[in-house]
């Protein structure tokens, strides 16, 4: 009898070579095979005749095979196999390259349904490499699988059918319990597997997909909760008397109500038995740094050190300065530790950290280095979290017996996505901006208006303001291909455009290829008002705070997601002066224009993020897959929003009952969670 965990080689027709090819698709076992869901279906249920079939559009045609032509060898070692077919109305030639099997399977005088595009012309009709099934096939819906060299979709369908037929029912232990399935009307595993691979109707396929999407989200949530319950087993850094009062009293302004609420939540967590795991969400400029500083002040009261990790040197430096300003008056010593702190200065600093004389350390990845040892680390803050992976978070936690952790997200994330990305974290939201902010006036222009735009910049600079210009690339040659010329390369831009249109103005340049010291120097000069206009790449995207800057110009604005644009826009509007964001784009496709128009009329970062998610999908948030969490194979973060909420709630309820998923009836579920996180190289369960 076939087992779930058996290797695919147990199936007839799978030899070593096939097994190796399947392994490339991640298919090693029978279960892997069954869990490789189709990416689509061909619906053969309403075929048309050859004459009615449209040209160059995927369609299904019913035709009878007449005869196979002898193979024709062409240059390049290729062989063409042609089959003549047709119906009462017209003839249809089927062409297959290098694939004798497909042609051989087609029997003369039998009727088939062919799926593909009709080509030809002048009355001649042909289909190249069509998919097909016999016209009397009981399955009018056929699964289409991801293919790889040597493994085509039809072959996978055959293997799946064989596996489904010979796998005993008890091998299909369902990770989703019966009551749960009943509650959400989800089919059982065995049924769902049949439906997703061999659906009798679109409805069956849809219901099966829904079940697997739910299962995936449910397992993801559970896995993240397991990760979290691991870290909360140890006591962390319990604090007894902590009070943000003295910190508030030393500030030049009053914290907002939202900041106070977030600090209160942190205070509660600090005093609890388990370490804090909290996500701080807030729009650009909502004052997240102050909340972190309040936490650091409280930690210091209780004799603990704090660390803040930022994604770039520029940001780390700025945070160090801000924190020093806020915490210095309380007698708390703040130090900056980045890769460019070297030699004796570094040794002295490391010593002070190890001795506990430095209470707050701000840095880049460098703070994760082994040489950095804290005397008593109690509170860790990660700024702009999505650039750090789960692994780094773990490393940071390892610097002490699980310090309290605060993750500050750079941009607002829609609730559903934050459940997916940060499901293991509690959330504090800053839904209020500090008083006195006027929304940034945002407009979209074509480069035809460049002359006028520069006139406007000239006026702003003359009035003592400063300007950011963000361009996509560093040098013209950076990206090959035709579109390169259209992109505003930042170096050329500075020399040709900005210098010509703003003669006599001080123009700075900032990009990711510069050395950290150079970047710092430029940022310092800009912040000090020694530069009027700063041409930069998106290195200014996160965090940088220059209150006197009042205009943000973004060239080739169509290249960015709205959240990124919103983030860039947040660099201005930090001072009292009215601020402007000018989106320059010559792309006038409808979706691009609509997107930019939406940003022009929307100031709320959460609304912007939601728009991004709905129109561009979750890719912008998941970024370069650095988060270390499993990728979703069935569920879709954009369209399955309600299901994410449901799965998260169900996972939370189950976790109450069986935190470690150790009950025997949860064995299959636990395995499913393991599978999901293993595939991501993660370690939710061990
Ligand atoms: P972000 O949430 O984008 O990280 P920051 O922490 O950089 O925002 O804060 C943005 C600006 O707002 C800073 O210049 C900061 O000093 C200022 N700020 C923060 N909180 C307040 C407040 N309660 N009142 C006035 N200004 C504030
Ligand atoms: Mg910030």
C-alpha cells in the first residue's frame, strides 16, 4: 500500500531521471505531489467548431483526427510532427515540435477537444502544441500544472491521478478538524484533493482552492504563534517600577494621545512575566521614535540597556542624535555603533557597552556582531522592520535572555497583511499626527511642465527652503535596454538638469554607491542647510528628517508603489512651512494615472497601503522575500483578506486550547505547519 511519505519513485513510470526533474519542482514524496496544486484549469466544456474558432486567442476546438503526417526534420536538429484534423466546416493542422508522443497519442478517426491558439491565415488553420483530451472524456476541466524542463503538465496530471487512486484513505489525515471545516464549509482533505486536481466543475475547483487557501493561512498563523510562544517561555526582562513621567517632563512638546497609549501598552508589557513582542505601526511622521525613546527611558530606570537597530547608516546616525537629544537630559548615555566605527574608538565603545556604562546603543546590522556584548540588555527596537528578516530578529533576541522587542514598521501596512507578516506580534497603532502638520500638497505632472516646476523650485529655494529630488538610477548604464534612456539617472540629472535649470544653486548628490562617510557628510550638509537641492536615489526613502525641506520631487514616479511614494513624500511636511510633493511621470497609461491621482488626493498612509495591496498585490510589502516567512502558494493576500482574519482568529482560539499543538488529534496539523515552515527554511517547529 502506498504511503503519504513514500518517494515519488514508488509510482509507476517514475525513474531516477524523472525523480530528479520532479525534485526541481519541490516534489519528493507522494504528499509533495498531491500538494502541488494546479496553477490553472483548461475548461473543455464549451468547445467550438473549427470555422468559428477565433484566430490568435486561446480557445477549445472540437475536431476529428484524420491522419498523421510523416515527421519532418528541420535545421537545428528539430523535428516537426504534424497531424491533420478537422470537422465538417474546415481543416485544422496540429503541429508539435520535438514531441513524437503527443502526436502519437492522437488516433485517427477519433474526436478530440484541442486547446490552444489558432494561427495560420488565408483560410489555413493550425494550432501549435495544443493541449487536448478525447471528446468523450469525463473530465471537461483539466488541471494545468507548473512545468519544468522535461516534466509537462499532462505528465504531472497522470502521476497525480495514479497517486490519488492508490493512496488509502487513512493516509490522508486531515489537518483541519471536522468542526472547523463544518464551521467554514470547507471540504475534507480527500475530497478537496480530488476536487482541486480533477474537478467536475468550476464550483468544485473553487471550493477546493478555498479550503487549501484557508489551510495555508491557518498553518501560517499557527506557525507564527508557535514561534512566539517559544520566545515567551523565558522570563525576559521583567521590570517593576517603570514610569514615562520623567521622560515626558523633559520633552519640549507634549506627546500625542496616540503616543501616550502606545507607551502605556509598552509599559504594561515591560511589567509582564513574558517578553514583549510588539509592532508599532504609524504613518510617516507620526512620531514613532518618541515612543521608542520612552521605552528606553523606562528600561534605563530599571537598570536595563536598550538597543535600536536601523536599516541604514544615515538613519542610525539620525536616530542616535534624536535619542541623545531626548534621553541625554535624563542622564542616559546614547552611543552610535556602525560598521564605520573602527579601531580604538570601537574597542572603547564595546567595553562601555559590556560594562553597562552606555545605556542605549544605536546601530546598523553591526550591533548583531558577536563582539557586541551587553551587560544587561532589556529592550530591543528594530526600525523599519521589513528590511530585517525573522532570522535577524532571532539573533537580536539571542543577545540577551529575550529582551522586550519593539518592531517599528516604516510604512503603514493593511491589517490583513500585518497579520500575515507579523502575526506573532501585538500591535500598537499611532493613528494621530503631532499637531500643526498641514498635509503635503501633492501633484502629478508630465515632464512638459519641467520648466515651470523649476521656476517653482527656484522660488522655494529663494524663500530659504530646501528640495529633495529622487531619481531611479545612478548611472545611465545601470539598467540595460531601451527604457534606460528615459530614466532619470541621478548623476546625469544633477549635472545636466538641475545645474542648468537652477544655476548658482548648491546641488548635492546622494546615492547608494557612495561610501558611508560620504553619504553621512552629504546628509549632514543638507540637514545643516548647506545644500539647496539634493538629488538622490531612494536611499532617502526611510526616516531621514530635515524639517526645512519643503519640496519632494519624484522623477519617474510610475516606477514606485504608492506606499514607497507616500514614504518619500513623508520626508517633507515636517516643519511649519507648507510642503509640496511633485510626481513627475510621462507614463500616461490609465492605471498609472489613476494610481498617482489617488496619492494626490489621499494623505492617509493606511488608505494608501490598502490601495497598493488591492491594485498591485502584496509583492510590494513582501519585498525581496527577506521576511523569512513561507510564501503563500494558494492564498492571496490581496483577495483573501476576510479569510486571513478568519484563519487568524481560529488559530488564536486553537492556540489557547493547545499551544504546542501536542494533542494527538492535532498531529496532522502540526505536520502541516512544519511542512509550511520547512519549505521556507524556517524553524517554527522543532
Ligand atoms: P516617524 O513615525 O515617521 O518615525 P519621527 O519619529 O521621525 O516619525 O517623528 C517625526 C517628527 O515629529 C520629528 O521631527 C519629531 O521630533 C516630531 N514629533 C514627534 N512627536 C511629536 C509631538 N508629540 N509633538 C510635536 N512633534 C513631534
Ligand atoms: Mg522613523
